[in-house]
C-alpha cells in the first residue's frame, strides 16, 4: 500500500513538474525585454490609438507651422500646424498593422507551400521552386510600383503587394529546413506506420522548423516596414488624409534643414520599431545555445 502511494505521489510530482515547465516563460535577456516593451507600446498605439484619439491633431487655436517641442505639443507640429504626437500615434495603425498582416500572410503562405513541396514529388517541388524563383527575379520596389500603378494604393492592395513580394523568401528558407527534416528517421517511421501527408506536415515537420521561421518572421516584418515606408515616402503608399510614418516623413521633409521633430519623430518611430524587432530576434530562446554560449 505504501509503495503504491509513493508511486502515485512521484507520478503526480513528475506531471506537475512537466506542467510547470510547459507554462514557464522562456528566458530572454534584458535587451529582449526592452524590445518586447517597445513592440508592445507600438502595438497598443496601433490598436488603441484610433479609439482613444478622436481628432487628427488639427490645431484648435493659433496655427504654428513646424512648431518646437512644448508642453502643449510634445513632438512639435507639422507643416499644417497639427500635433505630431497625435499624427505619429495614428500613423502606427497603418505602419504596424499593415506590415504585420503582410508578414503573417507571406510567412504563412510560404511555410505552407514549403511543407507541401518537401513531402511531395520532385516535379511538384521543382515547379513551385522555379515559379517562385521567377517572382524573386523581379526587384521588390519595381514590383510594388507596378502593382500600385495597376491597382491603386489602397491599404489592402499595399498589404497584398508586400505579402506577394516576400512569399518566395519565406518559402525558400522554410523549404530548406523542411527538406532536411523530411529525410529524418522519425518521419520515415511515421510514413511506415501509415500516417498521411497532412499529419507529417503538421505534426512531424512544422514543429521542428517553427523556431527558425519565427526568426525569419521578425526579419521579414522589418523588411515589410521599410518597403511600405519607402513607398509612402515616394507618394505611392498610404494616401492623404491618412498617413503612415513614411508619409509623415515625406510631408514634413521641408523641416529637415531645421531639424524639426516633425520629420525626426516619424523617422525615429520607424527606427525604434525595427530596432525592437531585431532585439527580440537576437534573443530568441535557444539562440544562445545554438551559438555555444552557456
């Protein structure tokens, strides 16, 4: 009776320990938490900013063009006298959300195609790879200019264009990982016991490539942010009266010689977002172990 009780207690403790390990937050360095806080701040600004801020920053009293930092205008004013802090917060809705949607679509489609190519026959793999290589041969900004010229620069068209541009890159990285995993013994065992293609893709290959693909997701998000910002700077991105951070830089470029915050603030916002993503990527769990750092 005592032996049975001790065995049950040991099993319960072991299960509790496994459960605790399962839900424990992964260890990340100090810089990673700084990056997470910056990302969280911009995400909150993108989601809650349009809800909490009803106005667009238009002046209610005396108009001061390219006004300096003051108690009333924490980041100064723009070329129409509008509050730049309000404009930057409202611009996060387009810069962050559109880039996030595009990145998720690009990585999701790329990973799905890569998994399908890795478990399919040689002809399917070759057709997919060569077809996406053709898309890769077109410079990203040239392709974006063609799409915007043909279909306009609506928010959804910009998101779709950015997603199409970065699908091939996500596909090639995911495929290179999936092909190696597909040759492993445990995948062969799964096929031997009669598991289907969907099961092998979802349960055998995908969990083993998710770590590197998360790092690729972060890098691709940075690329999309810079692409959308460059299109807006050229006047082909978000159109007035709406504006993302690239549009804000273009609108207030006349204040560059004066060093006004109207042009510096959105540029710093873009820099802080990309820096935060890179800080998180560089400190992903398991990266130190892969680099041999104890």
